[in-house]
């Protein structure tokens, strides 16, 4: 039996979509004090952090917001990066101080590493509108890094405002770093 070109193309597109689809699983973390954190674990393809979008990059997902943030920071643009925060003035000050501390070139290098093929996005943790991206960065003092985002009116912003969901996400990151989560 011979498959026509349109059918073969459709099958190929479905296969490619399946390869790049994320998986999602409900989980919970048992805390030492008897509490429990319920969250959703999302995984992305191994190259999700290096794949370049075909159109304009917008913060419509936590991953796209991280890509946009890291693009700004790897070029040294703290002003644009700060605008991706739910507390832009605070984020600007933190980024500016860090850039002054490490110098312009090291600042750019630190954030460019999020795009290196040898590094990868390990997981996206979701609690309500809040997200935590967990990264495996092959070099540096903090190998397992986290970036926090919150969805506000359809846009994902860096979550710089203390809140209960962000605290719970921090506990998940700490458990991941300690090897308590698979």
C-alpha cells in the first residue's frame, strides 16, 4: 500500500509534534513538618531551551519568558529584562548590582549559559498561576538553578513578589537539589 504525500506529510507533522510535546504529571511533596505541596510536573524536550522560535518571542509561557529574559540578560540589557518582572524596579536594582559586582562580560556569560546545548531545562513545576523552571547548568557554583514566573493576564513575568505559591515552589526546588525528587 502506498501512502500519498499529504498523508505522509500529516503523519510526519504529528510525529514531530509528539517529539516536542511536553509531558505533564500531578505530584506532591511531603514536607518534614507533615505538610504537603501539590504541584504539576511538566517536562520539555531536551533541546527546548535552545530551540529558536520562528516568530517574535513573547512571554506567553514560562519557557518563552525565560528565553526572552535570558536573551536580554545575555546581551546586558537589564532595563528590558526588568520589565519582565512583576516588580520591575526591584528587579532592575538587583540586576544592576549583580552586573556591577561581576562585570559586564561575566554578567552576559552567566545568562548566555541558559542557551548552551550541554545545559538543559530539567522540569517546569506549576502551582496555580506560578511556575518554577529547574535548570541543570553544567558549570558554576549552583548547578541546579531555578527561575520563578507567574502568569498575569496571559503573560508570564518573573515572580519577584513574595507569596505562598513561590514559597512552595522554593521547597520543591530544595527537594530537587537534595535528590528527594526523581
